[in-house]
C-alpha cells in the first residue's frame, strides 16, 4: 500500500492524460473513458511477461503501465506513451494482425504510430521507440509490414507490448515469408495468448470491445464537431485520422447514450486504489495497485416541459435521469423543468432519499432557457455539465458561454440546429 500524494508514477500518468486532452482533444476524449492500472514488477500475476516487455499495453478498455517503466520516463515521454496506446486502440492494430508474423507486425504498427505522433508533435518519443520518416502518415501498417518483410529486417522490440485479438486458437503467426533475425529469447505469440487469457479476452469479449471502440471514436468526434473552442484550439481532427473517422461515420450511427455518458464523465477526477483487474476468467481475481475513476458526478439537468412535450416524452426523460443515478455510486444532480419559466429545482444525491419517480414535472407554456441560466447565475451555480432534454423548439437558448452543455433532442434533429454545445438525437 502506498500514499497517493507520494506516488510520482500516478502523477505522471494523470499529467499525460491532461496534456493529451489539451494537445490532441480527439485522443484525449477517448483516453478519458479508459481505466488505468499500474502494475508492480514483482506482481506474480504477470511474471510470464519478460522484463524487456514490461512497459505498457492495452486491451481496448483499459491502459496498463508497469511501474518500473513509468519511473524512467519524463512527463513528455509519458505523454507520448499514453498517446501511443490510444492510437493502437483507434487504429485497430490489435484486430488487424491476421496471420502475419507477430514480431514484424509489432514493429510495423509502432513505426506507423510513432511517425504520426512525431509529425503531430505530441510529447517526446522514448529512446527505444521505432521511427523512420519514410513510414509517415500516408503509409498503412500493412504497407510497412510488407516493406519490413521484403528487407529481412532484424527484429526490434516495440515501445509497448501488443495484445492481439484474432482469436485464442487462431492468432499464432503463420506468415514465414521473412527469415527474421532476432536476439530475443522468448516467444511473443505465447506471451500474447497468456495475457489474453489473464484479461478474459475470448472472441465474444473481443467483438464487444471492437464495437465499444467505434462508439468511443464517434463520441469523441461528435463532441469536437460541436465544440467551437476545441476546433479553434487544435483543429477538428489531427493529421492522419480523417479517413479513419470518415470510414466509421459513414457506416455507423452514434449511440446517444454513449455520448451522454462520455459527456458526463469527461471531467471526473481519478483516484488511486487497489483494483480487481479481471473477473471474466476462471482464475482468481488479480488485485493490483492502480488508478480508478472517481464516480462522483455533479451535473445540472433541465427538462423541457413546454406544451409541445407529451406525457410519454416526460416519462422517457424521467427514465433516463433514473438511469444516470443508477449508473454512478456517488452523484449530485440538480434537476429542474422549464417552459418560459423555471420550476421545481430539486437536488438529488445518493444520501437524500429522494426518488425521481416522485418528482413533479410542471409546465405547458412556450420554451425558453433564459430563466434556467438566470437561476443558475443568481444562485452561483456553475455546473460542470448542463444536460437539456428537449424537443428543440426553443425561442431563447440562454448564455452559450456559461457552461458545457449537451442537448438531447427528442426525434427532431433534422429540423433543429442547436446554436452551441453538443447536440445528439434522443431515440427510444
């Protein structure tokens, strides 16, 4: 056990995530949704991983760092490493290996990611990182792989360890097209399979993670698209990711609940704790010191109760607020309803004993957010997040610069254009 305020590795990781949110919000938004674990090198649960590979890895849901490696990194190198892990996730490198040689594929993926981060000036690449300017952002990992095979390269270790997701029985390399030269004394395939078992990554779980990743990418993109301050600060998408997002958005419709959840949790702090690493496998739970999200949320919710809102709409809004309360173990939610005025401002938390089922929705007139913002200002309420459930027929949208706002618009998005904040369509 160790004290949080004395943990330098913890601080490095938190700083890297904060910097990433500023320097590359697209990646930072995704990073904010992932749990983080720090693994001690003497942890027997991971003694099958050679010392040379005890750096970092990701399964698409969480980021795992070895403490001894984090100690060797500067803050700027830590930023690079965190961004590196997120890039593996969004580029689906863990799912594109197929039957390629695992060691050469590892190198190809790292060459691509490191070139992308260097070109976008994200942190400082650690000395062990693989970089060659000829493998720039216009290249794919598959193209780099073929070039490495063609040139019979000597195997070099990547910056992190890669967990590949092409099936426990089918992931062993069958590509023998290169007489590869290597000084390593371990079998990367076998280590990857063992780690997948430790993490409970069967094929069904892997498919779930892939879908979750696509939703995270869409959510991050939607937040940025609707936030002019981010566009002004850092541009909508970093160089080299435009096609990736275009391919996903052309085939998938964003889940509004995923976006709402990310919007709510994007500011939540992190705390350090001993955490269960995996409950999905048949082995004993793995308890390791790590970082877990503090689930305390503090939000303001405004419910449109104007004449155009039906009783069915109210019931749906009520159910979604109840779902938010159930999702978080610790919360403070200030709830109001509004038409041209504001009504029944009520504070809910896990200790109040108040039930959303008993909340009285009042309204029936026109629709204006003016009084909602006036109430918040007069009572010195500056919410971390303002959530507005509405049909979008609003005559006065209030103060666009007051706080972060998301509009959940009931089945009317084609007709309604909210002038600020994030907008997403509410679907039953």
